[in-house]
C-alpha cells in the first residue's frame, strides 16, 4: 500500500535538561528537522538565556510549536510549596510515582497547583501559553495524575492540546512492543477524560522504544513514520551529552544517535518516501 500524504509533529522532548541537549534541539529546529519541542521548566537549564535562545530560533517565521513538558518525577524538584510526597526534597522516582498514582496516594489539589506553577513559569519565560502540554516519562497518563493534569490545562491553557500516547497500528504490531502497548492502555482513559473536558489531543503517537537496547534509529524512524496518522506526534530525544545530562538522566548515548540521524542526510529522503512533512 502506498503511503498517504501526512503532516505530523516531530517533537523533541526535554528542552531545558542540559545546555548540550538544548543546543542540539535548537540546531535541529533551525534546520527544520524538528517542528516541536517540549520544555522542562523544572529542569536546571531553562533559564532566561536558554529560553531566549529558543525563542530567537523560533522568531519571525515560526519553525516549531513550543510545549510544556510537565515534570513530576525525580531527580527534579517541585516548583510549588508544600508538594508531597517527596524523597530528599525531590519528586518520587518514576516507579514510586507510578505506584503512588495507582494507589491514589497523590493529592489532586497539590498536583493542580504544581502543574499550574509550571505553566506560569512557562508563560513568564516565553510570554505566551504553551501550544501543547505533555509529561516527562508520560506522567500525564497516570491514574491519579491525569484528571489534575487535564483540569490544570483546562483552567490555564484552554487553547493548548495535550499529548496522548496511543498508536494508530494493528493490534499485532502493538503486541510486539510491551512499553508502547502499556502507553496505549494508559491513553485510553486519558483520551476519554480529555474529550469530556473538551481538551484537544493528538490523533496518534509514535516514538516509544526500549532505550537500553541501542537499536538502529533509522529503522525505528521508518516504523514510526508508517504508524503515525495525519496530525500525529512522533516523540524523540535528540541531544548532545554533557556532564549535566549525565548527572540527571541515564539516556545519553541514544540521544546522540537520534541527533546524528535527524541532522543527517538520510532523514529528508525518508520523510519524502513516506510522504510526510513537518508542518
């Protein structure tokens, strides 16, 4: 079957996590190899200079949608007073945050305050609300988080869309990737709640894979492009590695492989062969 022409969002997550990651994302946006990035205002390197540099790349003709990457897991710390539960002054690690969410040990009012605080800081940094919102480590999909997330968006950024993470692929293909299937299941309730709140969301999603396996990113991108529909989102994590990144996140070498592919000569022909454009 021949590919159908589609316009998609290719979104680099984690702008703000380190100077080297920020620099790589700005370069790819300037070269029109990305058309969206989600910003971690809770990360240590989203200061005025880094926000201003991203804004400058995007000035004049808009090259990328800018989103808020809501951050609720360690090693990052809350930006609002009184948030709980914490570990050593930081959000819980991912596995503990998931358990707390599933067992309803999170306080919805504190989640709304924290997400609203991150939204306000984004507004202060860029002078406007985000175009979209998603979650670091997909935390926006978690039971116990998703209602607070949607409520905060509805109140403070009603024109923004939110990221759901279900793929538009046959069930057999989804069963081959447990991580992606898990995101599909979490996204079912997330989409339902967003629709009831009249909050817009992307129609399809791709980009999840096992970072620890160091797979061929070119082959992965071919699969992602086949599996995402018009208006859908492909998540990616391009970047360069520096000491700051190493201290905060285990995803290092794979960021550089993604960065090299997206900035290389193979990527534009792959988009063209799949009839995909970055709007």
